């Protein structure tokens, strides 16, 4: 196991613009995976180790399940000749999604419910830039895959051979779009059965007039001191109890209403009837837990897919959004009071929860059934699109268009030559008749 730790500060520099800071934050994160040597050395050590691969073969695994970022798993699946399942977040890796699944990606509507000009421009830029970065990242593994497998291939080609794509999203929170039959949507699969809270925590909630839950996931570890104190100041003003997942030195201005915990039973807290709202960074897991339990949100996205998740939830009316780089304690206080007092947010959240729950199978049961289905049949080749064998030119029928264009040009040229010959023949006949007429006259 490789423990990779990246420090990306949420920053306290008030002079930076929101756009510049957010872009820099996102750019640094993508630069890390696209330019750095993350994973290549480890991948080489694994796939070039014949003894290790032989031992893995002897274990007779039924299936391999990977995250698309762990690209070496695609090579291992081919070396072991076992079915491959990829668990993927559909909106953060457009290059992988489009080329691996062969599902059409309508850029204008794929990333957001909104379709105004600026949103469509944003969609296009994100699609092109993120796709290029991901293809660059995958390209770093091409020589490794080719050498290990003994033929020239790419990671995207190997991903396209996956038997099943488990998509960590659904059409409750994300815009509708085309999907292939081996793409199964399991958004919220991680939401577990609600367990009783510890007694001290249960007492804290029951004695309150309502509780605000704040969690920024693992990103809380990189929060600056000034940012933490700003959040603490805003939370101290609200007339509710606050449970804040926080790691680090306790902010000096933390209010008496605020309970700091290094770990929280988040799913169980969100399910509690005393929970009024959830302050979240909009990570996909946190969002689905809040959706499942019908909890409105104050959203504070930082980077990557979090902004897309937040935009979609804003369109669906489940809360308000704050800018983590420019927000103040007043902004936080006002957002909390707005969401807590305006019942339209709660109503929208409850509606999403009803839609999320009203399914013939739970997302986890659906994921389990499909994984077992792959194992029972040793793969699902009948669900794979034949488009995976086509080049970009072939997929878009550009070769056919070129042939038809050439044939059309040839036909026009032949017709032109025929017309030209006919005209010349007619001219000769007419000229001959005129000459004969003149001779008769003389």
C-alpha cells in the first residue's frame, strides 16, 4: 500500500481573486497527477515482476475492481485474464469516460442543468482541458502496458475492455445523458444503515434546539489558521449547537455551542431528526449522505468535481453556496440562518431524498448484483460497444465521408468530362454543317 499525502492549502491570502485561487488550486491538483511520477514506478515494479504475476494467477481471482486513477490495474487485469470492473465518478474524468465507455458526451448539457452561454463555455473548457490532462496522465503508462503485454496498447484501450463501469452518480443529482448498457449507476451506494449515536453525542443533540453539522472531509487537515478562526467566529453566532469535524489546534474563538471532533459518525448524524443542515465541501460521498437523509446544505466547494456537485444542487434548490476563498464569518452566519429558516431548502432536500430512496434496488444491492453477474458469466462481452475498436476517424465516419466525397467529386468530374466531350462533339457537328453549307453556297 502506498500512502500518498499532498498538502494543498486552502489559504488565507485575502488579496487573491476567487477565480485565480480556485483555478490555481485545481491546476496544482491536476498537475500532480499528470506531470508527476505518481504510480509509474510502482506499476513497473508490479507488472514486470513475473514471480508476483505468477503468484496472482495461482490465486485464481474471479474479478478485479479498480478506480480509474489506479491505471495499473487495467494492465494487471489483462495479465491475469480476468474480468475488469471500474468504479468511476462520471463527471471528473471526461477523457476516461468518453473513450473508455464509448458513451456519447453531450458537452452542452453533460456537466450542468443550466444551459446558458457561459455555462456551456465553461463545460467546453473543462471537457477539453480535463480530458487532455487525463489522456496525458494515461499516456505515461503506455510504454509500461506495451512492454508488459507484449504489444502496443494504451491505458484507454485497456479501460475500454472493462466488462462493467460502476458510476458513482445518478440522475437525481446529475443531468441526464446517454449511457452504455455496461454503465450502472450506483450513486449513494456507500450510505449505510443508520446506527445509534454514542450516548454523549445523542445527549448533545437531544438537549439542543437543532444541530448544524460541519465536515470538509479530509480537506480539513489542510485548513489554515485564519480560515479556521473565521469559521469558528461564524459558527459561534448561530443560535444552534454545532458539531464540527476538526483536526488541529482548537481555534481561540470557538463558541460554547460548538463541539469539535476529530471524527464524526457523519451518516448517523445526518439521519438524526435534530440535524438542521449540513455544511460540506461537496465531496460526492458527503453529498449523497445528505441527499439520502433529506438534509439541506451550505455548500463550500474547493476544487475538482465539488464545484459541479454544488452547482447541480444549487439548481435543485437544496441550499446555498459559499466561496471558500472569499467568504467571511458574516457570510457563513447569514448562509446558515438562511438555510435553517427558509423551509424551501428543506422541502427540496426531502424531495431529493424521496427520489433517491424510491428505487427497485438499493444502489449497493445493484452494485453487488452486477459484480456477481460479471463473475457468473466470466465477463460481459455482449455489453461492450464495438466502437472501442474504432479510431476517432472511423468512429465519426470520416473515412466513409472521405470516400463518399471522393466518389462525389469523381462523379462530378466524370459528368463534367462527359458534358465537355458532348459539347465538343456537338460543336464539331455544328461546325461541319456550317462548313458544308458555306461550300454549297459558293
